[in-house]
C-alpha cells in the first residue's frame, strides 16, 4: 500500500497500520465511504452511482430535509453564529439550549433534559456519573457500543444478561443486593435486531429490587408510540423510566446531538459532573435550533409516525412476498439475516448496482454467521421508491440465491 511518508514520522508504526488495513481488505471487511451530493432523503445523489433509493438511513421521519427544520438552523446560524466556542458551564450555554432542553423533557415525559453533542457522548458521559465504585450496572448483552463504552468508563461492577432474558436479569438483581446503586441499562429498540426491550418487565423488576432504569431510546425516539415519544409511550410507561438517553441524529432532524432526560436533580448532577459537559464544547446552536424545530414539526403533525409505520409494514410484507425472511419487530428496523458477512456485502453491492442502498452488517458488528442486510424504513420514502427497491431485491435475490 502506498502512503505519504514524512521524514520525522515513525515508519514502522505507519507500516504496521497499513498492513492491518491490508488484512481488513483481504478479509473483505474494509468499509468504504459513500459520498452524497444531496440532502438525506428518500432518494439521494450518491457519488459514482447517481440517484439512489436510501433504505439505510436513520432519517426515520424524513425531517433531515424538512424546510422548517433547515430554516430554523439557518436562522440560528444568523442569530448565534457558527458555534459556542465554549463548554456549557463557562459561556457556551445559549438560550436555544434551554428551549431545546425544555422541549425534549416534555417530549420524553420527564422533568428535565440535558443536551450533548451526540448520544454517544451522552451515554459515555452520563453512565459513569450515575454508577461508580460500589455500584452495579446490569446491561443487556446486545446494548449499543456507546453503552458498553460508558459502562467501561464507570468504576461500577458490570453484569451482563442474555438479550431480553428477564429471568436472568432477576437472578442478577437478586445476587447483587449488597451493591449501592443498581443501574439496569437497555436499548429501547435494538439497532441490529429491531426488537424492543421488554420495558414493562424491566420497570417492574426495577421496582421490586429497588434498581434504577436507563433506556437508550435512540431508535425509538420519533418512531415508537402513537406520537413518537418513544418506547415508554409505546408501552404506556411515560414518566416511569428513571433515565432516558437518546439521539437528535436520527428521527429528530438527523443533524447530530443527543440528550439525557430525567428528574431535575439527575440533570443537575450531570450538568455539574458529566465530563463532556465540563470539558467539551456545547451542542452548536444551529443544530439545537433544527432539533427543536424537528420536535415541534412532529408535535404539530404526529401522523408522520403512522406514515413511517405504514412504510415499514409495506416493506416487511413485500419482502416476505418475495421470499425474504425479515425479522419481525414493531420498529422501523427490518433486518434480513443472510448468514455470511461476504454474502451480505455482495448483496448490498448488487442492490446498489440496481439503485438501492442497503447496508450489509457482518462480524464483528453482529455475531459470526448472522450477517444481515439492515433495511430501515423512512417516512421520506414514497410508494414508487419502495417498489423500485423491492424490484431490486427480487432481481438480486434471483441472481445470488435467496438466503
Ligand atoms: C442505540 C444507539 N445509541 C447511541 C447511538 C449513538 O448516537 P449518536 O449518533 O447521536 O452518537 C446510536 C447510533 O447509532 C444507537 O443506535
């Protein structure tokens, strides 16, 4: 591999990195970046491929390219400038942060909320504050990487339960009664499976064993519940989860940003002690304003959530009719298991040749032998987009053999 070499750089180090990359290439696991020349939407302009139907974005409600969401960001850029140039507690807190955080709290059904520059940042910044030495964190084995890293950063003892296994969760709760705080952490909607955490049982067990619940609702916010308020709304449990973390980078405009929603005292504690709040710049006001507008747009017309689910239902039904076996789940994530990683990558490339983008995920993102194409529905898709995509699935399925 050719690489730029400068006299003072460490040649051995850079060569070792290059050979690691060669190895990924030879195993077929090297990821390639796709460059877009247009906004995220049902269809995009993708470099070297032209117009492509997107079935793999997190733009669940189609708000990334919503005129009001864009305009709100533009207005904030004019009013507040390019960025905060400070962390929150020095002089990086703008009035739009307060507006956004109040809106997010009422949307999530909690007393208060705090924004972060991403949900990754929220999870890794909040978890170590909520549980430390002498405490126990009990975590679903399929939780998102940012939760795993957040748990690693905390000094709490880590216990893992098999995916959604409530009997094992109860065993772990029974066996850890000596601990201080016991924090149960789960994704709301699991990003690789599309299934939901059994929240009613988790909340009940937390009550029974005096534990605290934290739900990362990144794929549930804007998606689950009648008005898109997330998995707690879906299960009729608004206000009954101790801590919710979520992203602004998916359904709520898709720009970037994350938040924690909880009681006023938890939010105060995070404001005081969460390291990204103290040592890293605040969410840019432009993004805060776009996200705020995204929630307002959703509140003004929640029928967009129904449109998302109609689209997800249509894609699931038609994929089945074409011989595919998507995992069943009530979310907007529709994984199609295909087995080997190389097969998932080949199918994804062939679909792209037919004008449809669907990501293939393999090991190490998912366990060996369970590689999958992850279709994600969006309210931005119209029937024509979906039919074009489904035709591509039929054609590619016939070419490579159905998984
Ligand atoms: C469950 C979950 N949590 C957190 C994140 C990270 O969100 P963000 O992009 O805001 O960092 C993701 C994104 O993929 C996610 O799926």
